[in-house]
């Protein structure tokens, strides 16, 4: 989000979120907001694990129980530090593997459990599957994640379509082992590679209607929609108001950013 620490919308006491939605057919229950940790560490802000823990804990106090991380973000230590101060059962953790082979994905799952210092993972996604060809090339990795689920190491399997659209979305709707989709949606359709927003949204709805769990990413277009507090407001509200997504991922790197996003989500929750 913007580094300017925008003010809390509205007036009065900041109200924690209370709504939880079933996350597709996974058996998990998630808040309408999901905290993205992608820029907390080496990719931009270089926050300490303690700084990140303070941000995520404040979000949990305000009702956001869903955290998104990935091997490539190097934020597993930040999530692990937060988990030392909260109950594991309070949160849903989604992470991602870049591995292209069954052996690599299986090893990643075991390493993630060690890095996060937990007994099971909630969601593990294949990272950056933008085309059907890439999905087919990583079929072994997907099978390894499914075996890890059967072994009780994780609860749900899926993929990040990242900036892709088109045929990969249809494949997600039809694939029986894909339970969770993380896909790019933002107000201006920024960063999508192979479709306009008008073309992409019906595909998101198709995946949603197929019973898959949907989380929207790039809500703020990795900072491109953060020039003013009003722009941030509009971008977050746009994704929250889409009726065919369970959760909206927002990258946060400070407590004021957390409180700003929660205030917006609370306004939307109050309207529902």
C-alpha cells in the first residue's frame, strides 16, 4: 500500500471485522481481507520479523485471520515470529512453491513446515501458473501437493494464476484437484497480461461458480493505485464489492495501512 500511512476512513472507533466466509470447498473459514506479505522483506521494505509481527498481530486483533506468503517473498520468518504470539488455530496461512517437480514440491512442503514452525499448512499454491502449458509442465508438483494433503501436511491445494488469464482460468474451473485460486483483479485492470479486466472478470466468476476458493491479488497493482488515500479507498472497495471472490489480498507494511484497510472493509461489512 502507500507509504504515506493514510488516515482511517470514517469516524468513531475502528470496528473489528466479524465476517468469515467458507473458503470454497476447503473447509477453511477466512476473513474478507487477506494480508499480503510480499513486500515486507527483501522485495521492498526489509521489515524486521518483529516489525512484521506487530503489523500482522494488529490485523488479527481487528479480525483479519488470513495471511498470504510465499517462498519467494522470504517472509516465512516474519509469519513464524507472529505465530509465536498468537494461537495457530486463529489464522489461515497460504504459501506458494515455485517448484517444477514432484520432488521439489514435496521438499518445499517439509521445509515450509520447519520454517513456519507449524504442524500443518493451510493452503499451498503452485506459484505463477499463467498458462495451461505451465500447469501441464508442473503436473508432478501438483500431484506432490495432493499427496502432502493426503498425508495431513496441508489442507488445500491450488495455484496462483499471477498475471495470467484466459485458458488457465477455464482449466482451474475444470481441474478436480485445484481447490484454491489466487488471481489478479484490480479496479483498472493493471498488470493483467493476456486479457482486459472486462474479459477476465467473467472467467473469475466461472471459477467461483465451479466451487473453487477465490482470493483476489494485486488489489493495489503493487503500489500503482496508491497515489492518494482516495485512490486506495476506491481500489480496495472495488475488489471487496465483487460478489464472486471470498477474500481480497491487500499488501500491508505498517499498522496505519492495516487500520485503513480494515476501516474500509468494516464499512462494506456494515452494508451487507
